[in-house]
């Protein structure tokens, strides 16, 4: 599920084609589509955490998912985030279930590799697709991450998703949905089916793969009575020249009320560099979400943050 650049990179458009034209008709409030804009990876590093909290304060995002398995995640980081919701809630706070390297499991019995770290995503995907993962060990690790979230925040998460979309994988989704129903019955689980027709997204193989994997999650969630989001957007190739500001308006196309867009804003520090290759692009996403262009695009598309 590594990022793949879409053919939209090569599409030449004007600001008006992107919905930025001052002449765009703005919809009345009753017709606004209300969405969740979710910053993934809270907890991965202090600089990323600070940037996400700043965007919540500014009203530029309204959800974030927390990596309780990240080495630098601590009760203080949870408290700083929770304080933002101490009055009227500003953001939904979810659990970002983490099962891939370089992060390490919270449960002692989970030994997926010789160095006790989680396996890389390709190895986890292969084992899940071949159904070679231990259901009992998965269930224990996901339960431990849910418990760590509850300890840090004093409550269950508002929603649950997965780092590198692991929640969509066979076996993982079964364990995660069972844990959600048991330990977070009011939470919804993020599925990654896109509302745009596949014919319009042939240059987005990552998104198409997530679509396919999401079918199984949606079916199992419905059978268990676990709610999911109606649609998802935000995939793009994390290449050095990726232009998030140019791509973002297209994430809004056909996204229904209640849809979710993922993003990865942040600042760069040494902890982030040590743990994740996605660095400078986080700075670009943060800069765009802070810009005047961002709320103008939402308004032009008849979208508001839920």
C-alpha cells in the first residue's frame, strides 16, 4: 500500500477548474457537506504532535488518530491533545492501530520478527492475505493498544483506523472489528472506499487497492453492527515533488456528507526522521492547511468540517 502518484499530476488546470474561482457559487449552510479531515500519526514525534494540535486550534482539521505504540507517545502528549476538547469538542480523537515496522508491539507475546519489532508492511500483508497471522496474538495486541489509549485519554477512542491502512487486511480486520465492538462500542472504524468512480481514478492504484480491501471490512463491520464512514479520500503518491495543494480539491469531488479525508501534516524533527520517510511533505501539507487557499477551496466546493 505504498503511495503511487496519480496521473492528475500531469493535468494542467486553472484555479477556477479547481474550484478556487471567486465567481464559484457558494452553497447555503443547509446544503454544506460536512466531512472529517483527519491528521494521521499523532504521537509519532513531538514536532508532528505540535503541528496537529495547532491545526486543531485553528479549526483547520477536525480529527486525528493516535499512535499509542510510538516510542515518544506519552501521557503528556495525550493530555495536551485532550485539553483542546475540554470545552466544545474541536476534534474527534481516534486510535491509529500500528502493526508495522519500525514500531514495536505493546504485548510481550507478539514476536513477529527476530528484533521484536513489527514486520514491514509487505511482510504483514503477505502473511495476512495467506492467513498466516495468529488471530490470538493480533487480538491481544489490538486490545493492548485500545487499553493504552483508554489509559492515556480516560475514555475509548471516537474512531479506529490503522497505520498504513492495516485495518483493511484479512485477519487484522476481524480482530480489530471484534475489539471495537467489545471495547469501543460507540466508535466507528475507518474504511477506505472512495466515492469517485474507479474509471476516474485509474492513475491511483493505491486508492483502487484500498477500495478492494475495504469491501471485506465493510461487509464484516455491517454484520457486527460496527459503523464505518461512508467514503474516504486523500491517497496520493508520497514523492518528493508531490503537490498537495493541487491535489486537495480533487479529494472533495463526490465525497458525501460524513466522508473522511486523511492527511499527514506535521513539522520535522529527529524523531520523525528516525521513524518515518514521510518528512518534508508533512511540512507542505501543514502549510497548505494553514493557508487562506484551504478554507476558500472548502467553501467553493460546498464543504465544511463536521
